[in-house]
C-alpha cells in the first residue's frame, strides 16, 4: 500500500479545510480523488457538491437564488459560472513587434486581424493611400477600406 508522507497529509487537510474540491487537491498534491475524498470523510467535512437544500454554494453565494440546472440536469450556481467565465475570457493582445514590422513594410508571414487593423490605423495617420497601405501590410485594398471604416465607427461611437 502506498503511504503518504506527513507533509502531503498536512497539505491535503489544509486544502480540504480551505474548501478545495477533490479534483483540485488531486491536481495540487498529486494524489487520487479517492484519497482526497477519504480524508474529507475522516475530517467530517461535507462533499463539495451542493444540493437544492443547501443555503449557499461552496463559494458562499446564496444558493436558492443562484441555483440552476444545465441541459444534463446538473445543479450549478449561476454566480460561480459567471465568475468562472469572466476569469477565463482574456482578449488577445496584439503583438506590438508584428505591428511595427508591418508599418515598416516587412510584416510577418501571418498577421492576426487585430494586428492588421492596428497597422492600417497607424499607416492611415501618415495619410498614405489604401493601395500603398495594402502593399506594406500585404493585404487587399478592400481590407484597408474596411479597417478604416471600422476605426471611424469606433471613434464616432
């Protein structure tokens, strides 16, 4: 039988008392979920899953107001799901070096749409024609016209 060191046991107990799930403990400590669940039962802590009769979810949100069921019938907290979605979404930041290279006339093989639009806006300030900008950024002049109109719409709004 595989014995855990005292350090790992203390780590599991600390994480359980902090309210971490069995899966989170598995990832952090490197033990099975069954081991984490066994320690949870030994400590007398409830499971991390909440029920409709729970006063709050495991993060403390009032549960009856935020309770919902997904398409598979699983119960979840709306507030936790919103917070998770906000934490995961991070808009892509354009590569500044790629934009500078495109403005100089030596763009990388592939520019993202955001990088291409940023390069077009910077070249537009120099009052170059759409054809010249398209040659520098290696795109179609219609793309330049579209990016110009979109940047004007953003400024107007």
